[in-house]
C-alpha cells in the first residue's frame, strides 16, 4: 500500500500491483468454485461485494488513481473485455447475465466507496444473493423470462 505523500510513480506501481493481485484473486476464486458455470461471475461478486471490508486496500484511492490513470487498470480492463466477449457470444444466451452482474457489482463497489452507509448488511446480502442466483440461470429459464 502506498504511503501518504509518496511520489506518483510509487503510487502508480502500488495501484497497478493491487489491480493485478485482484485479477489473480478473481482467477483463484473462480478456480475454487466447484461449479464452473458462472464461476467467474460468482468470483466477481465475492471480490467486489464489500469495498469497506477490504482493510488491506484503500479502495477510494484505488478507484481515484485508476480513473485518473486508466493505464493502471489495464489488466482488469482486459479481463472484463475478455469476459464480455465470451458473455456476449450469441451461442450463449445466458452469458449476458455475466455482463449485468459485473456492471451491478462495479456499481455496488463504487457506491460503497462514495457512501459506505447506503446499504445495511442485510440489504447487501439480499443484493449479492440475487446476483449469485442469477449465475445459475439456464438458457431455458432465461428464455421464459
């Protein structure tokens, strides 16, 4: 984690390292999931479900630096673009759910940074449970919706 008053190149290195570690953590969580269908989406939910609980990472500084210097978030951007390509494949109708889940989790993460009191724990649990359940929707179920 970068220290207060650190030079920008040190901050950039630390932010880039945090994002790369996040991408690796997403991979580890997905690989550990016993059900490969939707595993990457469930990993994303776990990784981004509560910005405030991750005490090792200054989430606000991470977001601000990544926004100001998008090149630092290239590994996460690459991962999301790869997942989006897979999810938007017309041969996989339920793939679109993965895009929706990641967008929802990105929104929840930013919301947590901007206002950590917006959702009570029970509400956050309801939100993430619903998104997790969506990772298990079949093509047939999606067609009937």
